[in-house]
């Protein structure tokens, strides 16, 4: 018995969510008194790989075959299941990222494993029971879910487990997999990444704005505040529906769910469907000219007033704070 | 082109979520159930792709008799026929196995789902169907076009998108952008009453996960209200009190 963690990379780089899953898997392996191995697929430099040791991985299986340079969930699932068999791993941990969502269910079927996606805490293991806390009802609740099968797959929500530096170095070994050709039916034509932007699901700080901003021409001040903070930008649904902002910025029940450390909501009323995607943010700041806006009820800090007046002042204050170091 | 759309029946988006029996049961009393919003998107795209006699749209739903109004609604929107697997959906593994068992010998070109059901938000069923049927799956798509036996899909990734070319048959989960949900018209509602709705019994599959109990998020402390001249103070509080910057 052991734990296997899949370490996802983007263009050869590991993201914070990868360090989170390794930290989580290391803590889990420790609780279960077993070892942790990691599997990486694609083009990651050896230094980056061995650095994963810091977070508790002792061994890293590295798959570098040309065919597997880009993500194809069918093929990646086969490789990870093969690695799980090699390591006699009963538990596979990965990030509940966009790719993770396509991958985890396929791994679970291959291993005949119960799958928890959207996990937010370490499993409670006692009396032979294995219970994982995960989000449900679009952030309105948590469901403590037992996995009853012998094998288990856990997809951890980004930003819900702290990165911990517990270990030392990891040994990297090459892993040759025998993926069948029929696993490569999907072909990636193009990957478009807005490189200058902080990706929303990974962001620790988010500045978001709604219909209170009146029009797309007023987003400059939101971007300025986000830049000053080093934050990602988001928006409410009517804003993306109207084409003021791209769809991928839309958060909420029908958009994406995020749980950053800081969520600043400007000119957003706080409808229940919006809150569904942001209510698990650690700290919420609301700026709204209407003192009765429902958003204030779930905020930590609130300012009643005109966004057009407050946001630029806030940007200046952030810049001044950053300048002090 | 034959398309199968998987639909789930979920609490309305405005529902206040509560639990009974010492937080072990979801309290369905007074809750309005609806067609999962993302499944509406999948259904709308299926209808667009088959319009003008270019194919058929079938529905599958795993649920008990009480969910039939949701199936009728989807038929009213424009699906041709439906099958209900008469069972309480236990977990994604159970649901995906039912769908795969049904679809296995029906040669659907496309199986479409929503990106997630808004009750358990698993995003699990889709890729499980793909694996069970050994066909490609693409999760969380923003665009879908089909040309003969080849589909072009756009998938969401962190900070961008990926464009894929995938041969049919395939299964994909639809998010915003794939299509605009359609509202049933009077003719649709009338004809939905007589469209075929077949009921079949589930195949025997054990669930691999079970919810033990629920918890609602801890309420936040009282909001600290500041003046509109307090920008510096807010920054200071975010640093020293909230410790987020
Ligand atoms: C099935 C369904 C799913 C949905 N999913 C989502 C979702 O995922 N995400 C989402 O966001 N919404 C969603 N909605 C829509 C949601 O119900 C609300 O309509 C939406 O969130 C409102 O957006 P808003 O707050 O930007 O706009 P509004 O409700 O119009 O609020 C604008 C706010 O700006 C304030 N304001 C105006 N001028 C200023 C100013 N100068 N300075 C400061 N404040 C100002 C106003 O006081 C007001 O509170 C969904 C709805 C349905 C039915
Ligand atoms: N009980 C069900 N019957 C039919 N399809 C379902 C059912 N539950 C989920 N699905 C489909 O699977 C998708 C993803 O659901 P989930 O994996 O539960 O988040 C949904 O959007 C539906 O299309």
C-alpha cells in the first residue's frame, strides 16, 4: 500500500496547486504510515522535479515520451493507473483543476476506485472508515463522504490545502509506460494562454466587478487595482453575458468557483448564484453604493460608496503600501 | 447524427440548503427541483446540431418517478425521446454505469452532459462514461462543432483555452458558451406529453462512495464597515488583521 500523487504542470512549470497536492498527499501518507511517490508527465526539468521533495515526495516517476508531451486525458489516465499498479498505490491524489476534472474519473474507473472531487481537507481515517470533506451545493455546504472501495482517488480543490515544506530531496526515475494507440484519438490543435494574466482558479487575490461599473470602458480602474495587488480579475454573470468581459472571468454558480485568500467585489449586488462561486473566499471586501446590498451580509470588510471614487483611492493606497516594502 | 443528452434533476439555484436528521439528510421539503442549468446548455447544442432533420436527440436520466416533470421539460425544449432509469442516483459511478450500459450498443455519435450537476458538483459522470465505453471524453467545453465524424471542441484550461479535434463517438461536458439555453414554446410543451418516455430498471452496480453527513460553512464574523475615505485603513487591515496582503 502507498500513495501516488499526480503532479500537473503547465508548459513544464509546476503551479502552486501542484505543491498543494504534494503537501496533502505527503500528510496523508504520513497518517497512513506509508510512502508517497509522485508521477509527472511531460517536459519538466529535473531540478523542478527534485524540488518536489521539499513538499514530501521521496520518489518521482518521470514520463517524458514525445507522445505524452501534451495532455490527453485518456492517455494520461492510462499512464497514471499503470504507475499506481507499479507502486502498489491504493490512493491516487491529484488537483481538481480543469485537466484534473477530465482525468480523475477516468483513473477512478480504471482502478475501480471511489472518487472524491472537490476535497477540501485531509481524510478522516478511523475504524476502517475513510471519510473526505468536500464542497457540495455550489459552496453552500460541505458533504463528508465515505469512500467504501479499497482503492481511492481524491481530487483536491485548488487553494484549500496549505503548502508545507516538510521533506528534503526526491529521487527522480524515468518511467516508461505502455499506452495503447487508441488512447490518442483526441488531438490538441492549439493552446491559447493569456500569459500576462494571473489565472483565476489559482489566484490568491481576486478583484471582481459587476454591473455597478456601468460599462466595459470602466474596467481600467479594476485592472489597475488588480495590477497593484498582483491579483486576477473576475466578474459577475451579467457582465460577461453582455460581453463586457470574457466568459472565463465569470464566477458563481454557472461560472467558476474560486476560493482565494482575498476577494474584492466592486459594484456586485451579491445574488445567491454569485455567492455560490465565491463564498469560500477567506476574506471578502465589498464596495457598493447601496448599504442594503446583500453582499455586505457575507463580507468581512465593507465600504458604502461610489466605486468610481473609492477604487482609484484604494489603488493608490495599495501602491503606497507596496512602495514601503 | 444520434445524440444522447444526460440530464439531472437538481435543487433550484436560489434554494437555501438545509439538512435534517442530525445533518445526515438533505432537506428536500419545499425545494423546487429543476433541470440542471448546464444540462440545458448541452440540450440546446444537441438540438442545434440536429436541426432540419440532421439527426435525433435522446435523453437519459437516472431518477425516480418524481423527477418526470424535469424530463418532460427537456422533451418540451426539443428532445425527441427519453429513457428514465428507475433508480435513486447513488453516486457518479452508479450513474455513469447506468448510462454506459444503456448507450453501449446504441451507436450514439455524441453523448453530451453538463459540466457538473449543481448539487454535488462532481464533474465526474462525463469522463467516467468515456472510460467505461472506452471513447474520448472532453470535460468542460466552451464550444462544440461537428463535421461528419469529427468534432472540434474548445476546452477551458487555467488562464486560457485548448482547441481539440476528436473523432466521434465521444462524450463531452458542456459549460457556458456552448449554446444559449432554449425556452420551451407552447407547441413543444403540447408535444412533450406524447413523446416516448421509456422506463427501464437499473443494472446492478454498487456505489463506491456514500455521504455520511453535511455541514454548512461557518458564518462569517460581523462585517466591519469603513468610510469611503478609508482606503489606507482598509489596506492596513488587510495586511495586519486579515493577513492576506
Ligand atoms: C440559473 C442562474 C444562474 C446564475 N448564475 C450566476 C453566476 O454564476 N454568477 C453571477 O454573478 N450571477 C449569476 N446569476 C445572476 C444573478 O442572479 C444576478 O443577477 C447577478 O449576479 C447580478 O450581477 P451584478 O451584481 O453584477 O448586477 P446587479 O444585481 O445589477 O448589481 C449591481 C450592483 O452595483 C451597485 N452599484 C451600482 N452603481 C455603483 C457604483 N457607482 N459604485 C458602487 N456600487 C454600485 C448596485 O448597488 C448593485 O448592488 C444567475 C442567475 C440564474 C437565474
Ligand atoms: N442522475 C443523472 N441522470 C443522468 N445524467 C446525470 C445524472 N447525474 C449527472 N448526470 C450528468 O452528468 C453531468 C455531470 O454530473 P456530475 O458528475 O454529477 O457533476 C450532469 O451535468 C449530467 O449531464
